[in-house]
């Protein structure tokens, strides 16, 4: 209690009680932060507490996003016959932003070689990485892949993954380019599985991969046994067990199958059907990345 400006203890006080000693948080010679961690509020505060106003850090990558296709119209337009709204551009820009990086919108370009060439060169000039959507499959007017080969080096032009088989990775003038498929689900899943870890690596981050857990299927699941498939699902915990239910029809154009999903079920090659109760691997796409895969 306080009386006439003096503190009068109501009980015996031990020496050092309620006193925070020097070095309690960080001791002399201790490593405060290791390379590859993200600088969040706690890390910034910790640096301030030891008097480090500046540190050497990787900047957040600037990621250019280019949507392509004659069939696309701006998302705020009314589509005419044979047209659809551009959902890929806004979706991938949001994915880039959600990953903690700076999206640079290149807008929408139709299937025109000259316009696409100019847009790709603009993207690699303005950003640290370029993500294109569409134009990498086998159609006569799929010009993005041949343009990447013309302007730089294509390292691979397809993957044995569903959705996302036409995924392309190239370098143009030293800038990495991910040619994402045109189907909305294929585009977002390819970003999640391939582009997001690569961008985190570019940013100098140590934790690259989403957590993986074993889950039990709530219902029968079929899949194409020729490729690894990532099916969208909702994972819940009941009585200490993780259960997964898919989000319905898994068509690559059904963007609603990703809305509300918190996991991707990784179904392996060689199996076409999985009975209810079977354990499979799930990537938890709403959880922070971990150091390495288990």
C-alpha cells in the first residue's frame, strides 16, 4: 500500500521479487534471429529492443500477373456469346498478396502474338517474377509457351499433376516466369503447389512448404491414377482424428470447389479409388508454412 509517498509492503518481499533481470530476454552472445525468418511485429520489436534500427533483409518480390485469352472480358463487364469474365487475374493477384508479396497487374491481353510479347517483356522489366494465366496448353492460339521459348528458356512445359498439367516454367532475361494454366482451379492450385514456394525462396524465407498431415476420408473418392491429383477438401478434427470431405465436383473450371476449402488432398499415382476411412495426405493451405516436408 502507499502512504505519504512511501510504499509499505503488506507482506515480506524476497530479494529480486518482481524485478526483471538484465539478459532475461536475450543473453550476451545469443543469436537473436536466424536467416530466413519473416520480420513480423515480434521480430521488429525484438530488433528494436537490442538497438538494431536497420538489418540486411530480402525485399518482398514484386510479382507481375498477366491474364490472357480472347474469350476473357474484364470482371466488371457483361460477357457476350463465347465470353467469360476474367477471374484468373484478380484471383492470382489476391494469391500473391496473400502470400505476402507485391502484385503488379499487367491486365488482360488477348491471343495476339505481338501484344503478348510486349506484355511479357513489360512484366519481366517491372517485376522480380511473372505469372501468366492461360495460353500454355495445346490450342492453336495458345501463344504464351512458344513466346517464352522465343524470349528466354523454357525449363519444363508440363507436369504430371491434376489439375495443372500444362504448367510451364521459364526464364526470360533472368526473371522466372510461371505459365499457369487457364482453368481457374488449375491456375490457383498450380500457384499454391509450385509458384508460392518458389516466391518464398526468392524472398529468402526458410519456411517454404505448407504443413502435411494424414487424414481419413469421410466418403469414397475417385481420381485419375495416371497423375498425382490435388483434390480440394475441408479438413475437420473430431475426437482427435482429422477427417476430410471433398468440396464436391472437382472440375478444373469449378472455382467454387476452392472457395471454403482449407486443404488439398494429394492422391498418388497408381490408385483410382479410395474407400471411406482410407488415410491420405492433405496439404493444409490455410496454415503457415513449415521448415521442410515431413
